[in-house]
C-alpha cells in the first residue's frame, strides 16, 4: 500500500487497512522520513511544514491510531526511527534535525502514556545508513567516521528493531538507542 503521510488522514487509513487485511497490529515501526538540505539561510515555512508533516505528525498519528485499536495487555511495540540529534549537530539539515529530534521527545512522553496498555515505545538512531540514498562520494566521506570501517546497512537497524519487538525487550520503554556502529561526528 502506498500512502502520502503528509496527508492527515493517511495514518488512520493505513491502520484501518492493516486491520482489514491482517487483524489488529501488535507492532508499529515508524520509519518514514522526509529530508532536504537546508539551513537558516534558505529554510522556508513551507519546507519546514513538509518535514513536520511526515517526520513528526505522521509518526504521532500512526502511533496514536495504533494504540487506540491495540488489544490492551498483549505486549504491543512501537519503534521509532530517529537520527541522533542529541549526539551532535546536523548543519545543513535544520528542518530534518528539528523534526527528527521531536521524535525523541515523542518517544519519551508516549512511552509513559502507553505503558498502562502494555505497549512499549522506543526509538533507534541507526546513524548514517545506506538505504539507497548514499552516493559513492558520501560513503567515502562517512566511512572514516565509523570505527568498523563501513557505513551502516539496513540489516544493522533491523537487528536492533528485532530485539526491541521481542519478548526479551518487554521491560524496555522510553529509550533512544544509539545503534550506530560507534559513528563519530
């Protein structure tokens, strides 16, 4: 199913579609992101709104629609993907850094609200990950910043997500896990 998460009704539409096809979900991975390069000198309110609508509004709406339909007490999991804004600045990505930083705040507050329902809420900062957006030049620039000598791969984030949605992580909530291979800013 393809959706435009910048549209306010799409989060509820997605959860309703999942329920109709598969039943009530027990896991939600919020991995959508909108990103453009901008800084204080060229950021417009329209561009900031686009970042906000996908990175924080859609993440929040998906999470609350998930929680509203969740079967209380059955061990639900929400995992948000963030980008390590608390680890250091991201010059040239003001709108992205601001809105992804808000995901950290959402994770903390929502975890307290949803714990009584049996839902854990955590976030993962996978660091720079080659999900297809990196050019060879970007990879070469970033590689020395990783002690392991390589940039992150999707499987690296997937392993952390797999743990957080497992029963072994049922006592972990409200955490932002920096699983970024020792990335040095």
